[in-house]
């Protein structure tokens, strides 16, 4: 018996949003490395093409603005036509812009909730219908530690509201679809280097702030999400649904 075999994704089609940089780009490498054919989606298609050149034929780029429902429908149609039915959906696309609640423009609030939460529902619904029809499928939503706790000194009401929504949506979809062959789980990263944490983790003051508040005393390294993503995307987690894995160095414990 090979205990690692259940983590393989050979023959699986994975649809991954927000793959043009940071954690999403890393996830594309990991999922492809486990044997999956990965459809990567983002607005910046030139970055996706560069990613495909790095990884090879296992990664196929698709231009998509997840805030546009028509784009999401087209993304699924094109992915299915080119690669086949989606076995694993990873909802990773997200944006944020810290600002005090009393100063945040309502347009920005709607935009951030639209990308971080509404798009997750729309794409999950589209893919979910196909998975239910086939009687099998896996979804992995990328939430955040800010889907469990408030952000405090980095005020961002829209982002926190949206990520709390992602956690709730994960649990609800998991329960609704559990007996229809579809599993839905989430990962909730703590502070990891990405475009969204630029300005915090690339300054000594910001790193000091994170180190002081994280029980493990540091920010995460991008490879430290690899295991969680593979676990939830693969048969290794076949008896798990509606759960959120917090990969946060202990941030949400204290």
C-alpha cells in the first residue's frame, strides 16, 4: 500500500481561479505536480500564459473576470469543452483594500464582496450542477483567518464580511450537496506573502506586527499551504466535508 497514492490527482480536471500570482500561482504548480490537468483563470491572461510556459501542458490558461457572471459561465463552458468535466473546483480569486469602515465607499464594499463571495457562489453553483448530475465532485474554497475573526488593526469590513460569508457558504453547500456526491471544504490562510499583503510583509514594521501576534512567531511560507490544498482536493479527504482548515501559525487560537 502506498499511503501517498490517495493524494494524487491523476486524470482529474481542476478549475482554479485567481491563479495569476501569489498563492494561486503556487497552487497551480502543486495541483499540476500531483497529476491534474489544471484550468487556470484570472484577468491577467499574460501572467497565466507565463505560468503555463513554466509548468507545461498540465496548465491551460483562461481569461476571466470572476465578478462577471457571463465570464464565469463562459469559463466553465470553455474548460469543459477543452479539458472535460470539472472534478475539482478551487475558488481562490480574491481582492481587498484596507480602509476604515466609516470611510469605505459603498462601491468598494460591493466590489470586494462581489469578487470574494458572490463569485464563489456563482461559480460553485455552475460547477455544482454538473457535479451533482455526475454524482461526484470536490470544491475547495480559499477563505481566510479573517473569516473567523475580525482584522482589528488592519480595518477592512468588506473583506472580513466576505470571508465570513465564504466560511458560511462552504458549510451550507457541503450540507446541501453531501448526499449528492459533492464535497465542499475550505482553507483559511493566515498571513502569507502575496499581492494583498504587500506593504505589510515586505516591511520590518509589518513583520514585527505579525510575529508578535502569531504563536509560531512568523508569517507563513507559500509552500506551507501545499499539503492542505492537496489534502482537500484529493481522495485523502474523502470522509470530510463542510470543514475549514486554518493554516495560520496559531493566529485564531489566541
